[in-house]
């Protein structure tokens, strides 16, 4: 299966089929989609929360690197590529 | 006592009424005891209990869920409770007006069954003219912006159409397609000789699925499930008994899976008598095969016991009479010859039977 790589100037947002929701039972944020649930840890949620269709991948990396006080580029890219390949992210064509 | 896991999915079988007669239907052989269906208010109470237990995915199924006149209201209430709501439908009654009402009510996802890729084969398997309505409904669903899953139960009579089935799914712009070979319980077990594919059919299907996955990687997710009769090890049925999922039948019986009612030695638990939490956490039914302590040999000392959980309890019961036996699909099972014989018959042309025993409807 071909694997997509998210470009640094892409402006990702959650796909229309995906819902981000707080689960009071598991006490974490979850992504809900057809036939699947993905529980997010704090870092995962921090990344997803910045995917608003406006910010570029490079912006998200910069914001979180500053917030965490260390370079987080690899973590962010791995996570976003994982979401992209599960078709959980939408990237508008320029 | 170990803490119960939290269930993520609930299959709500709202009714066993259905316009189709598919010969592999997962509904019980005898549906007469399920006519006293839960009322809307009962479902809403039970859904609240399910959400409190941790269920996030609600699969509205049947029978045909659109036979319930209160479906739109139920979707609306379910959505308000925080479920991701999936409608699993034959789509015959999914008119544009109904689809719009469901969209407004907050329905998240629609899954439409197809029996094959053309009207003649599809209608023959469904036992009623239905293909054209399904195609129309699928287009409506996409036009309204729903994510669409197309599911096709594969078997001896349609697996050779797999390429056309994938093209149909692509043409209908399905987001997901589930191509699952028949699992032999209930109606499907009665029709096993007509439904079991040959080794050659499976070998021809495999590269077609692989090529479609490659070609459609960024458009469509393709789930392809092989028949477990051809496997070396059993399937991890339900990801383990009473671990992730539960099923509620039209009259409120709660089961670890759709087929579990076929095991007569198990107790019956119903939401009209007990809370869902008690049934999930405490009932003998849900604890009977939970974890690995119940396992006999060869499972109990097997390195794969936490991978496949001993396979399927219902299949073990149906084929050996003992629900606690190792799934006969496993090559280590002392009953494995039962599987080998069925596979051999399917490949030797002994399966001359071509007449379906159709699922009956009241």
C-alpha cells in the first residue's frame, strides 16, 4: 500500500468523517470515525487541536516545539502521517 | 476478580424484520421469541447505560433498522448521548427524504449491504429485487455528505465477481468497503455447501484485492476477510469474549456477539430485568469465556492464547457440541478434521448443491 507523506506547507484539518470528543468514561479525548475509535494522549490531542485547516504543518511544529521546550518535529510528523494514512486528515488542494 | 474491560462498540439489533432473505443471515433461525421489541424509551435508557459503560460506537442494525418507525428519533437521542452512530442497512427503505431526516438527526455513517455487483446475482442472493434501490440509496447517502461503507458478504456464488464489486464500490464513491467471506453460523451453516468458496476462487480473488488496495489507497479503505476454514489458526473472534463489544437483540437480550444465543448452556440476560453494567461486569454469561482461565488444552498452554483467544465459542459449539472446546479451525484442535472435511468437499465438486435455503421473514 502506498504511504502518503504530509508536506510541511500542508494545512491539515480533521476529515469531515471524524469527530473529536471528550470521553467522560475514559477521561481522554477520542477521535471517532466509521468503525473505529482512537484514544488520544495529551500530546496527540495537542497536535490534533492545532489542525484547523489554517495552520501549516511547519506552524504546528513551531508552536509545539516552543510549548514543549524541545524540537518535536519528528513526533509531530510521525503522528500526522499516521492520521493521514488512516484518512483521518483532510488537506485542501491549493 | 479482574476488572472488566470497557466496551467500545454496541451492536443494537433493533428488529429482526427485514425485506431481504439472504441465506447467510446472522439473525437466529427461530425469530419468534424476538417479536416483543424494546420500545424507544427502553432503547434510550439502555443507550444511556451503554455510554456510561464506555461504549462510543453505536451500530444500528437488525434485521433492517429502517423498519423501526422511531429510528430517526433514536438516532437523535443516541447522538445527544455522544455516540458515533452507524446505520447498517439493506437500504431498500432509505429514500432521499428518510436519509435527510437521519442526517438532520445527527447520523454519522451509513453502511449499505450489497449482495453482488449486478442486479441478477444480487437479487438472487437477497431473495428479492433490491439491487437498483441499493444503488440509488448509495448515491443519496454520498450526496448528503455521509461517509459510506459498502459491505458484501463473499461466498462461492459471488467471489468471482470481486473485481466488479470493487469497481461498483469505487463508482459509488464508497469510503470503505468490507469484503468478508461468510462466517458459518445459523443460516450460513445450513447453506455452507452452497456458500463455501474453493481454494482456486480464493487464490484468484487475492491479487485482485491487492491491486485494488494499491490503486485506491488514498480513496477507499478495503477490508478483506478470508474464510477462517482456510486458516491455520482461528480468528480472534470479537477480539476476545466480552472484551470490546456487546450485542443487544430486539427484545433486549444482551449477548457478547450476535451468534452467542445459539449456545444453549449459557444464561439469558435481558435489559428489562438487569442493568447493562451488571450484565457486562457480573453476569455468568459475560464472564463465562472472558480472559484465558476457562481454556482447555491445547489453548491453555498455547503461546497464541492471547492472540486468538481460543477462536470462536459459537463455532466450537456448533461443530463439536462443546462451547468451551478449541475452535476446530485451529490445526491443533482435536476436532480439526471437521473443518478439513468441509474444505475438501468444497474443493472436490461434492458441493453440487446450488439451491439456497433462504432466511425466512415473519
